[in-house]
């Protein structure tokens, strides 16, 4: 699927606006979402970024470094509970997961986000 330059630009601008709003709201303390909501938003943004990467390059990123280079910014690798976020990259998609509030893998509170073309 090819997107016009303006569509790609609009998607990038949307991510930039979402990021700026998150930083501003966090800095001002005017929004104190629970850790789970913040974590879900962060992981969703990684998946959105992976989809934009694919729309431009016709393939998913194959590493965190490749996605960070594309975004020209670092991606958080620790979740809201200070545990490592797991990233899985394949030609068929990207998946990121967190152990959730209990910090234990494979329990019902785990958070998982993945691209539409799972490929796992
Ligand atoms: Ca868990």
C-alpha cells in the first residue's frame, strides 16, 4: 500500500503532536493516568511508528535501532513498572510486550501490542 507524501507527513505530524502533548501534560502534572494507561500508550505509539515505517519502506523494521533511526529518537525499553519491554521484530511485523503490574511473564495483566501483519 503506497501513501502519498502528504499522508505520510500527516501521520508523522500526528505522532509528533501526540508526543509533545504527552510531554507537556506530564511536565505540568495536569494528567496523571495510571501506569497501565501510560504504558499502553507508549507501546501503541511504537506499533504506529512501525506501521509508518512499513508504509514508507514496504517492510517492517527488523530491530529497535532501525526503528529509532527512522524516528530519530530513542524508544523507551523499560516499562512503567521499571521492567524491560520485550520487542520482537520480523519481516512480518513487530510485537512489543510488558509483564504488566505484577512484573511476571505470562499472567493476565501482561500488555501486548503488535502490528496487523503479525508474522510471529
Ligand atoms: Ca504479568
